[in-house]
C-alpha cells in the first residue's frame, strides 16, 4: 500500500548483521595486530638488550670479573723514596700511584668530588637511574651536552678495567660491563671502601693516578691538607684531566673550579659567602713534577734505584716475600735531608749559571770545537740515531747530510729549556760546551749522605759526577800530609821550597803555581798555600807506599799510582771517595763510609729490609792517629782562613768553624774544593767532559770554579729553617794537640848552611835528586834538627 513502509526482508536483515559482525571482527583484528606490532616494537628492543646483557654476562664479548676477582682487587703502586725528614724525593713505577686511606683525605675534597661527580652517591646502588634519564633526554632527544651520567662506582669499574676499544659496539659492551661491575662492587664493598678505591685508581692526568700523587703534583701537598680551592680544582679535573689541567690550561681550569664551587653551594655544602670568596681567588698552582729526571736528588735516586734493585734481586725480605720495585708500592727511606739537598742544588745552579756565562764568552772568542770536529764526530757515532742509519745501509754521504740537517728540538740552557732548530752536529756541540759539576755532603760522625748532586741537569746530562773519577789536584794533598803526620812530621816543621829535578823519574821537575821558589815554609803554611815543591818533598819523606796505604785506610778505593806526581793530585779519584776520606780528619782519625739507605718497607708498612749504619754498629778502626787528624783539621782551617780557601771568609762572609782545601788540576781542567765544619763534610767538583773544556787563565782556579759552590751552599743551609746552626769552633777532639803557633815562612840561614854542608851546594841552587832513599834520609836528618814540638 502506498505510504506504508515495507519491512525489510529477513534475508536482508540477516545480511546486514553478518556484515557488521565481519566489520567488527576486521576492526578487532586490526587493533590486535596494531597492539601486537606496538608490543613487538616496544618489547623487542628490551628483549634484544636483555639478551645482549646476558651475552655480556656470559663472557661472549670478553670476561667479566666475578665476585672473587672483585674481592681481591690489587693495582700497581709506585715505590716511593723519602728523605730523612719525611719528604718525598721521587717514585719508581709502571703507574704513578700511591694508595691512601679515606681518613687521609680532606672532607672538603670529598664534598667537592660528590657535588660535581655523583651527588647521590650515598643513596644509589651503583647506578643512578635519574642521571641516566637525564643523559638520555638531553643527549638523544634534545641534542645537548648532558654532563656525565656515570656514578663513582661505575667510574671505579672503568678505572679497574679500562676500556680497550673506541668502536660504538665496543663502547656499548664496555658500558654494560661497567654497569654489571658497578652493581657487583656495591654488593661487595661499603660506600667508604668504594670511595677509597676510586681515589686510589682515578687518572689525574700527566701519567698520574690517584689523589695522593695529584695533590703532590699540582699543589705540592698531601690529600689531608687540601684547601677548598685546591679540592675544587682537582675535583673539576676529573671530567677531563687533559682539558682541565691547571698547569697547561689555567683559565679553563679556573672556570671549571668555580663550577665545582657553585655546585657545592647549590647542594648546601658551603655557604654562599664562602663560595663567593673562593671564586674570587686565583688558581694558585704549586706545580711539583717529580719524575725520573725531575724533582729533588735525581742523580742520587738513580744510584739508589740500581742499589735497591740489586738488593731485591738477591732474595726475599724479612717477611719471606719477594718484591717488585715498580709495582709493589715500597717505601724506601734514605739519609738525604731535603733541606740540605735543596741548598746544594741551588748552590750548584747559582754558581754554574754564572760560570757558564763567563765560559761562553771565552768560547765565543776561541771556539773549543769546530765544524766536523773529531770529538763531535765520535760523539755522533755513539748515538742510536747514527747506528740506526748505518743499520739501514745509508751511505756516508747520506749520514753526513742527516748530521747537518736542522731539526726542531728542545734544548737545555741556564735561562730555561728553549725550542730551537739545530742539526744533530750543532746539538752535540751545544751540549759539549757545557761545564758540569758534582756536589756531596755527609756527616763525618756517621757517614750519612745528606746531599748528592751529580750534575747540572739530569734530563740532559745523566752522567753522575759524584761517582766519576777525575784528577783531584791539590785536594789530594791532605791525604799526603795526614800520612806524614802519622810518620812523625808536625805542622810546624819547616820545608824549603826549591825547584827540584828527580832523575829517577825521567827528570821530572814539579813547579809551583806562581813559579816562585826559595824560603822555608811551615808544613801548615805549605798546605794552606798549596806549595807544590814542598808537597813532593813531604811525599818522598813520608814514602809513597805509606801514602797509598793511608789513602786506602781513609776509604779511597781507586788505584793510587806509585808515582811522585800523586803529590800534585794526578791520582784519579771520585768525589764520593775524596769527600769520604776527609771525614777521617773530622772524626778523630776514623773514616766514615758513605751510608744512604736506611730501610725498605712494604705498602702495608712492614719492615722488609733493614740497613743498620755500619759506622755506628760495626767495628771501626783508625786510619790515622787522632792527634794526626786533629793536626789536619787545624792545618785545613788555616787553608781557609789564610790560604787558597779564604774567599769563603772574605767573599761569602762565613764566620763559623770551617776547614778545607782547593784543588786545581793541570791546565785548569778540574776544580775541587773539599771542606768541613765540625758536623759536616762536603766536596764539590767543577769541570768539562773533556780536558779541552777549561778556562785559559786564572778564572780556571778552583777558588773561582768549585769553591763558590761551597760558599753558596753554606750560606743556603744557614738560612734553612729547622737546620741547626754550624758551630763557631771545632769540637774539642778536633783541636790540634800539636803546636801550630809558628811563622808561616822564614829565611833560615843556619838551616841553609846545614843543607849546604850535607849537599855541597848553595841552598838557592836548583836540585837534582836521584835515589829516593837518599832523599828520605837527608830530609829526616834535617827535620830532626829543627822540629818545634
């Protein structure tokens, strides 16, 4: 019917229902697939990452230390050398590290460290998830620098097991391994133990590991004494030890330090007023680099290193264990006094800089070495550079071109190291033109070495002149005079200064420095004025064998030739030997052998090697009678007061008790001075590497070259706080028992007549002496007539 709606058929209704159901099913499937895809997208990375973590744990990408390994952490520690007054002299190491306890660290540094590196250190379990999220958001999503996200525990894991690759995959493995290790470390150690391990392993730049070495390197202090601004500087350094190195990049380091200070302020560790005041401070770095070549006493440390290595190689210590010098953190205690050492090094530097300047002016006018000088060529042929060129089959022409090819290099000068372009030839000539020096100071009573300076700069001149043998000139004469005192001669015995030719020794004719002869000198005056002709007479009258034996008893181990020229100091001895020999005079005739190594301790503080002083515990014998030693002290005091050493009084103003003797070898090649106070014996040598290296005039006398080092040294130690002043007079047992109140020189005509009677010649005539026996007999007869006891 029109206008009346028609019901849908049943078939149509059913069709629609089925269509809707199908659509619903399809929609559900799509949603299900979408959810599944989303779940896969979300879960799969986690599953993959979890699988990756399991693979790392399983050691597929390399071993992961287990709990047992982490419970027995052992890292290499540097062995340290200490002075007798407790100062660090140097270290020997594979890694420059020294362990400390957390209680030895300033609390201020701990606050500075935590504020900038891991402020939630005490609340997390090794992983700081908030920091991780911050890194993720800032680095990945925002593309900004996020700062460090690693906790101190994670950094410790990296310190203990350094990363070995820089690839992205490798870094991911390392990061997962560090997270695993961080959790394990937290389960094994307390927070304080983790912090202590971290402070002993962290790299602080310049091949320095741990806070102890960094505090010493950059601020010349110890961790317990670090001030707030120093603590902030070192804490700021950790993010990038090279980038924030306070020595190399002071401005950058200062900015980083101030960031740390503000962080401490933000976290309530310091008041704002304190933060403001510290931020206004300069960086104040007190750089103290101690390496093999730098730092106090490098020549001594190298001598000591070889000795300690020899000791360690001989067998186990007192605890039955063997030790490695470079990894076991040994503490080596020595007799060196850091204050005396500093005074000695400063004295050598002061004098040698001045002396080199004068020598350079002489060389400029009269060069010692010309182009292609044979001495330079010989030095060149000894270098590894030359030998490598020969090994490569280079021709002589090619090698010569290399020798004269300028290269950029850093060279030593007394104004500081300089960057220059020099050929190997010119570089060798540069260093060959330097004068060098040695200095040694020791206690005459117990032989303790207090200062040891083997040269002017260990980095560039590693040859140790404390141990090298050189002719000693007149500095050897006291050994001869001491033997003469033992044989019965006296300070007030008189000897005639006369030009003499010794036929038995190839007509050898020793001459005085001033070439003046005549008159009689007391023994003490002859020594003070270094009269050569009388020294030879004394040698013959004493007997060469007796002098050689006395020298050996006094501690000189170098061979002494059986030649009369030893009276002029031609015997080659070391500064160590001759200085030790002079202890005989200051110590009642008993020589003190050099003593410098006291003890060695392991890193736990246990004594493993004990070296008692043989000068105290051992049996000691007289080298010369006590009265002879006392006489020598008086005679050597006269040499300083009135003889060749008087510049110590006049120029350097030294007023305390002092004795000593200069020595200048032929052609001014070597200059010596060996001296003593009541409680100190010291010796110094100055010269070049070759006899060609010498002054050509009076500037080459030892009183101008070596003696000033002693003068500077004595004045330097006088100003050192903590060192006792030198006594104004010698000890009673060092006072002479012989009469020394006699004229220095006299014209004794009666003695001349007696000599003329025995010899049949005028006293002023030059002599020709033949057999030694006749000479000794004559001298003894005349001396017996005119002795003044």
